[in-house]
């Protein structure tokens, strides 16, 4: 990263120096060479700047995704703790309407995440899959199978059988991985 910044600054300094050299009292051939070198350095500067902007954008996107993942994990952990309290004390967790909607939206987001379709396993995808499994399991206990299939997996009506199969696949994977 520092190398790219250094290279960009050197290209900028070179382009400026060649341009200023061309403006000085040089013979025509010297001015032509200076203008040419300034143009080449400027073109390389633009290319390097685009790569640098792309890297910054990727880094910002990864940071935002990691923050979102951390927030979802905190929410799921809280839900698991509430479920444990429910099992101990027998009281069903009651959420305000906004919190309930946020949990549902987070689960839908996890389900629709394109990275869930990848076959290779990484630590974050495994963590997301585990979190998704645990959230589905908690919702099954609190809300039931119909709610999960219709509201979370969005497979009610004609897609009911496919939704039931997908839910069973999620539960089987969780049990297989001993989550």
C-alpha cells in the first residue's frame, strides 16, 4: 500500500518536473522530450491512481462488511442468550416491533448473501453459516416452522415443499457440523 502511494507521488513529481523543464528555455528537441516524458508520467499516474482508488474502495467495502457481520453476530449472540434464559425461566422473549423487524431483516440478509452459495469454506463463511443456522434454530423454537419457511426463506404457497427441503438441509448441515 505504501509502495503504491510512493509510486503515485513519484509519478506526480516527475510529471510536474518534466512539464516545468519544458517551460524553461531549452532547445525545441529538449522541450519535445520533456513534454513527452511529462505526458508518459501523467498517463502512468492516472493508471496508478485508478488502482489506488480501487484498493481504497475494496478496503472500505470489506471494513463495512466486517462491521455488519460483527453486528449480526452480536445480535445473534444476544438472541441465543435470551433463548437460554427462556429455557431456564420459561418466559418467551418479547421484542419491540422494531427489534423484531431488524432481526428478521438481518436473517433475510444472511440468507440472500451471495457468498452463501460458494462451495469453498472460509472462516467467515463458516461463521456466517453457523450464525444463520443458530438463528434459524432459535426462530424455529420461538416462532415455528411455518414462520421460518414463509417469512425468512420466503418460500410459502407453491414453494412450500422446496422451502421445507431447504430448511431441513440447513438443519442437517448444522447438526452435521455439530453447531
